[in-house]
C-alpha cells in the first residue's frame, strides 16, 4: 500500500466512509472530519508511517503540515516519509 492509499484509508476510517469516497480535492470539512477527528487522524498517520507530524492541534494555522485537502495531506506525509528515509 502506498502513501496515498494508506492516508486515504486512514481519513476514510475517520470519516466513516469507504476509501473510494475520499477524493484528492476533498477538504476535511467535506469529509465531516472535525478537529478531534483530525487529531486522531494525525496520530494514526504517525503510527502507520512511523513519522512525527509537525502539527499544532491548538492552532492548525501555525503549522507547516498542510491540511487544506486530502491531496495536500498525502503530499505532506510523502515529504515526511522521504525525509525520514
């Protein structure tokens, strides 16, 4: 399973959707993921990829981790995985 598939699966689980229903241009709001769901998703992503996501749950705007869309999250996770490798 590649980064995009795994991130999509994690977000789909959090949104109680099928992975096929999660599109790259969807926002977390589109998926119905609230702030608690976002934090849980970040934890799941960190665990799945053994990475540390630079994310400030208290102020998501003050982070380098782009959460503006599913595609942005996939890209950010991919960059973190490459940097760690």
